[in-house]
C-alpha cells in the first residue's frame, strides 16, 4: 500500500514550495526549473538538481508518474 503522495514541482525556483510540500510528507519525484542559477541553489539546498529545461520543451518521457503537480507562478522582474 502506497503511503506517500508523489508530486512534480514545476517552476521550482530555489525550492521553497518543495520545502513546504516535503515538510507535509509529500514526495517530490521531479522538479523542473529553467534558470540554471536557481537550479544550482536548489541542488545545494536540497541535494538534488532539478531538470533544467523550459516547461514548453518537456516531453512526455521527461515526466514521471505522480499523484499531484505543484507549480508557482514564474517570477517576473518588475
């Protein structure tokens, strides 16, 4: 019997949403972030490097099975 909820983290930035989701017992199966600098921070803080790709370029093969998708709005410089 499966005991955790698997999720995919889109527009993952430096991993803030992932920290919150993981703290609630969810299990991240894939993070996706197009900014390589954000991905490097996430790797340093969480020990895993997200998939560094533009979301529009994701292929079906890049997306693992998951129960939930979480996403934050992409940051915009104003």
